[in-house]
C-alpha cells in the first residue's frame, strides 16, 4: 500500500506547492491560506468548546453559532494536540493529512482487486487534484469523512457491518453529509440480514441488525444532544440557517434557481456570479458522472444500463463500481443539491464522493496507446483545480 501513499504525497504535494505559491503571491501565507473560513470555527471549538446558549441578531434571525459544526473533527484535533504537543493549528493540518492518506490507501484496498493497480493509482491521482482538492489540506472535516466513506465501503464489502456502523457513526459525527455513509450501512446490513434469513442462519442476523440500528446514532446523537441542551428540537437547523450560511432543506429550489440562472446567464452578473460559475465547473461534470454510475450499477431503466455499445470501456467482463461508493455519492449529491447553502461551497462536499473519480480512472487506464493524451488530461485537470482553488481561497468574495 506504500505505492498509494507515495502517489498521493507526490501528486497532491506538487498541487499544493503550486497553489500555496500562487496564494503567497496574492498575499496569503501558508498558515493563513490553510486555516481560513470553517477552519477558524473548528479551531475555536477545539480550543474552547461549543457555545452554551443560542444567540440572535437584532432582527430576530439566528446569529452564526459554532454549534452548526459537528464535533468529531475538532475533538480529534484537540486529542492530537494533547498527544503530540503540536500547536492546535498544526495538529489540525496533520489530522487532515492522516485522513487523506488513509483515504488513498483505502482506495487501493477497495479498487485494486476489482480493476487492477493501474486504475486504483489513477483514481488516487484524480482524487488528489480533483474537486476542491485544496480542502484536503485545510482545516476542514471533508478528508475525515472521505476516510470513513472509503473504509466503511470496504467493511460492508467484506460483510463486516459492525465496522461499517462505526464508520457511519464517525461520518455522522463529522458532517451532515455523513448521511450517505449511514445509508450505505443500513442498506448493506439489510441485505446481509435478508441473506441470513433466507438461509435460516439466525445468529448471523445479529451483527447486521445491530449495525442497522446503530449506524444513524452519530448524526442523530449530535442533533439530539443540541435539542436537549438548548430545549429546542430545531437547535441545529436554526444555527445552520444563520445569515451568510442560510443552509436549509428546500427541496432543491435554490439549486434549480442557480442552475437556471447560469443557463440563461442572469446569474453570471450576480454578486457571487463568478464563484457560482467556478463551483459549477465541478457540479456539472460530477452530475454527469453520477448518471453514468447509476447506469453502471444497474439502478436505472434497463435500456440505459451497461451495454457493449455504451459501456465506458466496452468491456462487459469488468465488474461494476462498488455500489457502496455509488450510493454514498448519490446521497451526498442529493443532500447538497436539496440544500440552500452557498453554491460556491457545494463542491467541497463532493470530496468524500470518491466514486466520481473511478470512471475517469477506468477510461484513462486503457489509454496505454495514448500516453500523451492521458498525461495531458491529468495535467489539465490539475491546472483547472489549481486555478479554482487559488481563486476560491484567495480573491473570491465567497468562502470555501
């Protein structure tokens, strides 16, 4: 597995060197660039804990409160700080690096037996410079969720639902997009239970039944904790709805309005029109890959399923991409598109959706006769990612 570690460190390290050099030219030191935006909230929680009361603006709207941020990531920062005696900021950056490396190794463990080492390495390469890759090295919870997503998928494929449930609990304690991992574990546990019942192996139903029940406890536990602490069932959603975040479930109306506004160009001239366009550079291709994943897994109408004519690699012997990764990515996409949170921040929520990197990797792995094309496409992806990362972390009027 050291090959996956080396590949990630080499590719992402080169990417970050360019990004940080450009941000330094803009006027941001590496520390300033990597600890901005949500990182400041996570550090404050790790150092001082959560607010002990709800606060409101003069007009009655909720003020921005740190209870909107889930607790596991800052708790781990504090623990690492205590164990290593590193400054809190350095401990957080080290934690993000550890999680990213764990994800890279997990990609190899999950994909190499299915598609071969070349495809697994290419998946790591694409992930290392893909959607908002700068966040993988910042004080954000997304690298932690990515590690839980990949290793949770591995646990469910190996039919170890209790380990999968631990990953689901961890993901649920890290961010609301942990819902994707909860869905994977609950569906996988239900399938394992069904198989055991059909074989009348009653003892074999115990572990998946426990996993099915416990998988949501991380997400629900934190929301329930806030409800009890503040005597309001909507304490967490109230904090999320604060001006500037305005993150609420709206059935996708906000996302549809932004997308339609970009198609007719009216959104281009809005206050955050450019950040919205930058975000869409990831959202639109991601949605296209998601449709392909649905067809590859067989969760779409029969006429759109994988065939020799339409398969990405025209190879019906190739196994489908693990359904666990596809389901996680699908739920994550649904969560971010049905939420009214800032459009410019949505791409970073796709970082744990590793499945989005697999189809391009499968196709690139078959381009041995066109190595220049493969190299050119990877460098093009890296260049786009560098420019997007520098813009969003630098001159953009909106936050990551």
